[in-house]
């Protein structure tokens, strides 16, 4: 990477330079693919913080290793599990010990229904026990309603409620989508959040026929193996492993370097990046792997229109409350945890019984019981203003109400994710298309990350790989991602 002294305008180094801005999983995956596809490239990653990983973070509580961010990866897509294997984590990949989860609704924990697509059932029977008799009867009206015009996009909640009734949305779709996006089902885009259902709903006269078509195709494909995968030691260990692989391939990762401006160089190198500290970098190609707001700020000169569109992407904030109990003092129901519909009026939105869900946590800490709860969603973030002690009390209160757990934890840890999850409202896909149209005339510049192609780990990696291939003039990866988008699913409870 060519670095210029701004006082003299001189620089050192020659060759093809590529700059990746942001060392979250998308930026790291981009750097890794750059070095895989072009070993002669000189790749430098700029990261403003003192660590890599973004929203993936490993930590510990009461001596137990845990995830303090995302805890599982969709395994039915190859991107995340494949990258983990490539960077030497194959022997640490582990599926959940249990895939049984619950819904805390209508006053009790009820088994998570099966036979649905993100909460949308193929038959009314699939939601028996979660919905009231009136709610189940309303589902049957889908068969007699005239087809609903979807157009270019529609809100998941609005469409599903019109076909099947609000109870389906409020009791199941909302908590499932909320676990992925921390968002509002009545705002979230069907096209962007549940793309397979969006396509099938345009082909079938009823919603449940569309769901059954998806289920039939999945059965025909005979997908085997776990739906989700974790990593011994935590999914938060993946970024460090990718970073180590990037360095081993000759890449450089610089910490504490905040990029503040991006402009055309117009000489030997195509791009110039200024930083908060006054250091300036020049590169032939730049990949911006930042959340929408800092990406918008960085691109304000290079592409004012793309910057403006990026500023329109909103984010939700949340907090994870991790609790450790003495196993001898605490008992929990079987299963991986539970989801909480907002309509029931509770504060937490989900709980994960981490020691039940991940065998490696139980094996390493046989005397502890680790539980995660989450608080906060788009439009309902008032509780995040509370201090850590209050949030811990909220988590304990709702756990007691749901499960009867009265024991005092031996340790508690609150992790706050300010602006942690981008929102995908109606029209999100069109916005992203406009951003890429604005960037298309700028050779050697690409963007990737959770704001664009999906919020899950596989989606971020797929977005990064498509960005790298675009810089090489190969659009096939982008076209494949458009044809087969990564649908972010909920990993059972407390994702």
C-alpha cells in the first residue's frame, strides 16, 4: 500500500495496491478473497478500532468463553462455514446441541411451531398452540381471498396480516424477524428480508400455496446437515482467524486508523484516502466495508448521490445481557431458549440458554449455566438508556417470569450494540440498486457489508466476495447473489 506524507507529497512503494476500509467480517472476507484471487495484490485493511470483527465479538463471563455478539452462522449456505474451514477452524465447527426452541406468548412458553417460512405457515395446523382459535380460523381465509398485488415490494407484516391475519404476524413473524433485524415486521421489506417468499408469492394466488412451494422445493433438494453452525470458543473467534490468514498471505491490517475522506487521485493511483490522524493512503482500488453512516461520510465527495442514499439507511440498537449461574442453583426448561413477541408487553425480545445450545460451553463449564437475553429493537430503544445494573435486572425479571428462574447470577455482562443492525424497509432493494448505479461509473471502487445484501454472516461474506470480483471485472458473483440471495434466518432463540 502506498502511503503518502501529506507534508511532502512523496510516497514509497510500487505495484497494484488495494485498500479495504473496515475490518468487520465483510472487510476481512474481502481482504481474504483479494489475496486468494490475486496473490500479487498489496492489500491493506484500515480499521478505526483496536480490534477486528465488528458485530462479531468473543468474550467471557465467570471464566466461561462466550459470544458477546452473533452466536451462530447459517450452514445451509456455503459462505460462512466455508470461510471458517479455509482459515483453519474446520475442527472447531459445531452444530447446536439442540434445535428445540419456544415462544413466550399468551402467558407461557409454547413449543416453536414447525412447518413455516419465517413464521408464515403452509397450513393453519402449523401454528396450533401459539395462535388462538380465532387466529387459526383467520388463516383459513387465505384460500378464498383474491390474489394480493405485491408489486415491486411490500412490508412483510402488512402482506401476511392481509392474507392470514395480524395474529400470525404479532405472535410469530414479528419475533422471528425481530431476532434477525431488531426491526418492525410492518416496515420490513418482504423482497429483501424473505426473498424466496417474495418470489413465490408473486407466482401463487394464495400465501400458503407460496409457502408450500418453498417447502416442496426444499424437500426435493434434500438438504442435509444442520441449518446453523457455531464455532468452539464462539463465532467471535472467526474474525481473528480470518485476520491471521490475511496477514499470512501478505496483507496488512492497521488499527486505530479512521478513514475520513475518499477522493480521486488521478495520477499513478486511482484513489486517495485521508485519515483522522493526517496519514494519507493511495490505492488503485478501494473497498468500503463500513456501516451506512460512516460509508456515506467517506463517499460524500467521490459520489454525493451514493452518499445521500446511504444516509437514508436506518439502524436499530440493542443490548445483550449475558448471565452466568451456578448450575446447582439454577434450572431451565429444555431447549435452546425462547423468542418473545412484542405484543405480549415484555421487555426482553429473546433468551438463549447458551449452555444448552452449545455443547462446548457446557463441556468447558460443567458447573455453570450461561444465559443470554436481548433488549431493544427499532422504534423501541428507550430501555437502552438504562444503566447496566438496570438492564441486568430487566433480564433477570423476564427470565423469572418466563421460566421460574429465581437464583442470583454469579456474574452478569451487558454488551451494547449501538446502531448494530441495518433496517431493510420496503424499497431497500431499490435503494441498494441506486447506490450501485451511482458507484458504477467510478472504476476501482466497491462497497460491501450488512447494509446491502443481508445482515447475517454468510450474507456479509457473499457481499464482500461479489465486491472483490466486481473490481476484477467479473460480475458473475453479483449476478449469482441476485439470483440466489442469502435469506437471513433466526437461529432458534436469542440470535
